């Protein structure tokens, strides 16, 4: 396609804009849609929009609703076609895309119901083929799609066009990938409830749109996006077929754009400003690319890999190698809370005070041990005053079977008191629950209690006294559904009050670059706002915030500012601690190929960092947990 690209974007085969955040991107896209709708309204022409579901477009839809309410944007003459729908779900199902679209958008606009088209998940199997042909025909009869809005799945799917979908595919019934079903499991309150099939527009149907806008947020999407934008098109990554379209544009937040070459390896696509951080990233990358430890990198390694100007500025190679090696070396510490009475000039944490007040924020119970179980043990062993704060109850993530078993247990104990009454109520409610129903407050309470028990047991396995745990049960979560959380003042006030009470020297948190609709990202935003309320309080000047990473991805070695190594025995202890989160294990003994249990993922991440440090020529450890500083 013809579009002006800057030098740094030369590898990008799709026009891609990186925005400050998801809200800024959504506002821009809403503006483009509004301008088109207004133009067409003025000319008496309809506007035909292809729409998507998922958490990604929710912000865009909120903007459109705002434009309608506050700026009189009319949708009377807008015709919509949705991309897809689960097969086998009636409209009334809480997870049906029909319901999603009405709740998130249509119910708030003046669009006539007859203008709305969404694939029908209830069409009998034998009639689906004909039904799909008719859907295509309706799009054609409406004049074709003016704009198609897209999100992207972690498999690289658009709509429900999973890997293997052809460029010319049309609207049809498809089978969902194991990863897609796992990603949807939480919304459906269990993987077993996720439909196996869906009806989706085909890749060819999407490519027929005159304009295509794909939105994506969060680091979980970074890898597939880089593939779709920079690699040759392939049916292994259906979004890459968008490259052939004359008017496609991707709008990303910084985390989702994180693996584009201009972001992660800018020296390969032009001149760069060699700040210390960029130089470190480049040298670490070079070491991996040529397969040599840092101290063995040669002048020619640099010049053959687009880094000659780094040498000119900061060389020769030997000196640069030593500088970066030392920087990496200084990230390693067995004293995550600082080493008392030691020279801390080159240590990640301050020596003073020797015993720190430390808060570890865990968005859901288990995030703490998954991300930093080994470090938790160190902090406890080294005498710091630890508070582990579980921000949400995590009750949405507990399978019904677990709650039913717990209720039975109480009933079996044959008490006559309030507990038994409560357990009987839960048992009755679970018995009456259909796949459509959300949990009652009683069931959620019991599920929350289960997670508290697991969190305490897990802390104990990390050597942390269970009474160091605090459970905030933030209201945004208790009142919300997955992907539809909204932060309120009480959420922020609860965290701000806790910070004021503890006055921490050190905070560990996560969720910083996660999908903004995820529990971790919402929790991080609550913390960010709480910290903003505390600016100016005396403890703030003396408080450092460290970020740990969620299960999707680990830090790259060059991003790490504190690396806490641990022994084989400590790794086993960490896995044991994670294992205590029984309700979070897969509910089936048969785990689909390529998918892993959470403790396996954590183990892989921690071993992988250790291996990378070893390959850089640093000491060889069994496992490492890694952190980055955050400046609130
Ligand atoms: C589902 C939808 C896609 C959507 C994807 C990503 O699979 N069929 O259209 O793009 O999920 O979802 P989310 O936006 O919640 O990350």
C-alpha cells in the first residue's frame, strides 16, 4: 500500500500509529467514524459499519455514545454488521455478542433495530451454510462495509478467523482454538462453558471493507501484532492478511506496540539517540543475536548489526562491553529489600533503613507468588515488615465445583448454626445455577473465602506469616464482571488509606502494561490514583515502587533493574506455594498441547531469565525473578 512511512517504520507493512493509551486511540478512531457518519448524514447516505466485540472496542463504543449524547451525532442512518457470534448461544446469554453489543453500544444510541445485523448463534447446524451466504448478501445489498472495526485475538485471529483461515474465506462456521477458548474461560466462568464453534465473517469478507481499523491494547497482544505488521502474510496469523488492504490502519497503545522493530530494536531501522537504556538494550540484543557473552563482542559484531554509530559515540567495543556488563551485573542481588550496612552505590535497593516496611500488591490472590514467590521469601527471611495486600477477592475465578465441595464440607460437619444455613443456601443456589447465571452474593462470598485460604497457605509456603495478608476485596471487582470493571472512588480511597497507614519504603506491584480491561491493569490504575492522592506525604519521598510482571511475559534482560536469583530448592518451594492455589489449576487433567499450568509458566519464566543472564556471561543461576523501577 502507498503511505508515507518514516525511516523507523520501514519494516511495517501496515500503517500503524502508537498512542499514549487506549483512551487516546479510541477517541481518535471515534472521531474518524463520527466525521464519516456526519458527512453521510448530511448527504442523505447511510453509513455501513462493521463492528467487533471483546474488551478492546469498549472504549471506542463509550466515545460514540458520548458523541451521540453530547454532540448530537445521529445513528438513525447507520447500518451495522457484526463480525461474529458464538454458535449455540441464545441472545439472552450473558456472553452472547448480541447482548454485548446491545449493552455496550446499541441500547444507548438512536440506531433503528432493523439496521443492526449480528450473526445468529441459534441457527441450526444444518442451516448455517445458507444462513452465512445470506449474511454476505445483506452486506452487499447494503452497499458493502464503509469501515470495519477489528480487535485481535492472541492467536492472531480477526473476528473468529483462527490460524489456518484463508485469505479468501467468507462468512462461515468455525471451530475455536484451545487458546481462544482458554482466554474466554473467565468470561464464561469456566472453560467447559465456552462454546466450541462460532459464526464469523471470513478474512475475505473483512478485506472487502473500504476501510479497516484494528485496535489493540496491552503487552499480551504485542507478539502477534509485530508478526502481523512486519512479517510476510501467512494463514498461520490471519491478521497478517490485512497487509494486502489499501486502507488499513492499526491503532495501538505502547504496550501492544512493544515488539515492533522501531520500539524494541530501533537501531535496525535508522539512527537512534543512544541513551544509556537504548545502548544497554542494543548490546544485550547483540549478544543474543551473535550468540556470544557481552565481554566477547567484537567491533565487527557491532558494525555488522547496525550499531557502528554506537561504537563511534561510546566505543571502543571492549570498554562499552565492560560498561554494559557491569550495569547488568549490578542488577543482581540476593537482597531485594537492600543489604544492611553495605555500600549501596551500585545496588538496586538502598541499604537504609535495614528493615523496611514493604507492601506487595497482588491484584488477585496468587499473582504475588506467581510473580515473586521467591522474593517474598527473601523479604520475610531478611526481616522486613511485610504486608501482602490482595486487592480483589478473586472469587470470579473459582469453579463452582470447588464452592460446592466447600459447602458440602460445612453441611457434613452437621452443625446447626448460621454456617450450616449459609452452606445450604450456597448449595441450593449452585444447584439452581444454569450456564447463564452469574453467581449470587453468597456464592461469591464462599468463593472469596476459598481464595483467602489458598492465599494464606501459599504465603506460609513462602515463609511469610499468614497474618501479614490483608484482603481489600475492592468494590470494582465485587460489583463487576470480567472485562467490564469500572473504578470508583471507594476503590482508590481504600488503597490510599492503606498506603497512609503502612507508609511503605518499598512497594511491589504488577499490571503496568497489561490489557487495560484486565484485573491486574485495573488494580494498577487504582494504585496509581491512590499514589497520586498521597503526593506530598512524608513517607512518599522515601518510597520506591518496583514492578513485577504477570504470567504472559517476562522482562527482557535489558529492562531488568533488579534480578533476584534463587536456588533449585527455593524454586521448588515457590512452585509448591503456587500449587496451593488449588482453585486456579486447570479443571481438567488433560491440558491442550502448548498450554501450561500457571506454576509451569512461572517456572519457565524464572528459568528463562536465569539462562539469559548466563548467556550474557553473568553468573549461572537456577532461576531469577526480575523487577523494574516505576516512577509514580
Ligand atoms: C474474540 C472476538 C474478536 C476479538 C478477540 C479479542 O475472540 N471474536 O473479535 O478481537 O476476542 O478480544 P479482546 O478485545 O477482549 O482482547
